[in-house]
C-alpha cells in the first residue's frame, strides 16, 4: 500500500541557482549536498520544504533542463494572508509569474511560475475539500 509521497526530483542545469530559487521562494532547507561524490546519476542536493511530518523531501540533480514549459506542475499550500509576500519573493528573483487560469470564487488563489529549468510550480491558498465543496455548487454558485 502506498503510504504517501516520498520525494520529488528535479533535473537542473545549475544546482546553485536552483538552491537559491528553493531557499528564497519556499524557505527550503538544504539537508544534503553530494559535492563531487555521486551516489546516483549526477551531483545532487536534497532539501526539505515545510515542517515536521508534512515536510516534503525535494531532490535536485545536475543535468539538462526541460526543453519546453508545460502546465505540468507541483503545487504547495500557502496561507492566503501570505499570498502577496510570495509574489514579492518570486519577483525578487526575476522569475516570471504566469497568468492564473480563470477561477470561480471559493476555490482559492494561485501563483504559477517556472524555475530556470522550465519546471512549473504553484503556490495555492485553497484545499481539496474547499474546491470540491465549491464545485459541488456548480456554475449557479458563481458570484455569491
């Protein structure tokens, strides 16, 4: 039986640049750096995003960037009160923020952005339960 998410791995051209991206935007904490010694396919670094048991293990490995940008993405939960501060963090790095898709009221707000290697990330203020409850109302529930 699957017990949950183990980790996510992102292939990046520049480990230092990705570390700066992760620590600035996500407050990631580096917990491992292979340096020149490799146990896997290439140099790698491990980070934790979040706290305690819900912390996410994110691995970065040196390699070729993705050739194109797509809508495939990883979303992290943030508080709505922190939304504008995260927009500022992302802009501080010179990262372009993608225009959000159209939304119905009650499903939360999102910030979409790509790293330098074309991976897309989302910072989202809602929860699955909130979104399902809103969608259950159907289109007639818009605006009110």
